[in-house]
């Protein structure tokens, strides 16, 4: 897999539109190494952009219409009139990401311009690797390049997030779009989701990332996700705070008997996860594998017991990877939960034994077919 084939994309564009693309933009998916469900609580996350992307080939036209073809959806085509209010399209749900991005850019006084766009991507969908954020950031880049209007990476990420919140209807935090816009090669990015400041954390040269799709397509994600968000806000409001970042772990623990048990557990996950994420960033930066293994394991337990977003199959997959690593690989579920992927970090010499263990045990034990996705930490969105 890896990078989308640019030459093929240009040929497809020519086939669809009868002329050459003026340019191509691409934006990567991401894997979150640690820091789950902390972003919308103003907390810390540690994602890496990965070498799986959404690419958009495009060229300008003389009218105010966007003609968009989605190669991954049977080359389905939509036409969006830039001078009409955006309306959701039930027949082409993928196009709602484009409509949401257009609406958010126009709210910010971007004039935009007509064009032909061909979208093609290889970020595995439904895996929790942020194919949607990758699409949004690529769309922001393509649309602003078409109209010759500048936008910086952080604002591009904010537009993508707003499109998903306000138009698509998933109340996501900022992490996915920000790492897609700002990722750096061979590095993870420690993001403070309160002020959007970032710190690049270099991944040791001989360490690799292995993502394993559990074969369980994520179910109920949006409803459960939005529910978790409300539960976290309820806990924050109890302390007179807008988000949990303003609450200390000591405050929370002292108030355990005053909070309802569910809100308490949800908040405990978020506040302890923030601490684990900062610890993991430091461990990664100095190549301290034992500490990284410990906090990744604790993160998974917290997601399982306090946040209730793992599944027995995912828990088993994490266990297989932890055992196969024999003290040299960190593993945890990654993404929103309820299926999707597990991420492992290990020295490159250990990766083959992780792969072998998954291949030998996982399907036999669970009946689910895994998909192994070797990944490299890659750069964020860019134009060709």
C-alpha cells in the first residue's frame, strides 16, 4: 500500500475530465500512539501522520461549480454549486465532507472558485485511522489552491474539524485534522489541545509502528462518541469548568463520592490519560521502551475499564501483541473505539514476531480476520 500512485491519479483525472490536472494535494491519515478521547477535553495527544493518504487531483474551471469524482466510491460524481446554500446529500454521503468544508471556508470569507476534482485515497476506512480528517484537510488544501487563497495548516485543521462538527454531525476534537495538516516525517506530534501548541517528538530510528486492524468494523461510533463527550462535559461542569483540562486528578479523586460513578470513571480516564501521554512523549524522545510499554498498557486498561470503549476481541488482540513483544513492544487500542485498530510500537527486529503471533493466533482464537498495516511516521498535507 503506502503512497497513492500519482501517475495513475493523473491518468484517472484525464479519463474523467478530458484534460490534465493542474496540481495534486495529499493529506495523510494518522495513528494515535496514546492520548485517547483527551482531545475534546482540552488534553494531550500523541499521534503520528502515516504513509496512507487522501489525494486530490484538480484543475480550475470558469464557472462557480465543483465537479467532484470519488474514485473510492465507484467513481461517483457530484456537482456542488458554490453560490447555493450547502445541503446534505443522502445519496453520496462522502460528498458531505466536501459540502461541510465549502460551508466552513465560506463562513470565513473565502470566496472559493469552481473546479474539477478527483479524490482517491488509501487510508483504510472504518479503522480509526482518520480517513475523514485526511479527506477534510486535503479538500481544504485543494479548494484554497484552486482559488489562490492562502490558509495556514492550523486553520486548515480547524476548518476540517468544523466541517465534521457542524455539517457531518460528528462532534470530534481537533487531533485528527491537526496531525494530518502538521505531521512530520519520522516523528510523532505532542499536541496540547487546549492551545493547539505542538512539539515534534522524534521516534527512534530503529523503532517501527505496526497497526493491526481487528477485522471488527467499528460500530455505534458516532452515537457512543457523542455520548462520551457529554459525560466528560458533565463531569467538567460539576467542577465549574468548561472542559476536563481545568480539573486536577486530585480534585477528581477527592470528589469521587459526590459524582455519579459513570461521570467519575469517564473523567478519571481522561485525566490519567493526559499524564500517560506526557510520560509517553518523554519516553519516546529518549528511547525508553519499558516506560512506553507500561503507559500504553495502562492506557488500554483505562479505555477498557473506565471509558468502556474496547471490545473483548480488541482486548485479546492487544494481549497477543503484548505477549509476543516479550517486554519489547508497547500495544494498545487506538482510535475512537468499539472495533477498529490496535497500534504497536517496537524495535524493527521485533516486528516480525508480532506479525507472526497475530497471524498464528488471532483468527484461530476469535474468528476475526486481521489486517496488518505496517506504517511509517510521515509528513503532513502538501501539494505536488
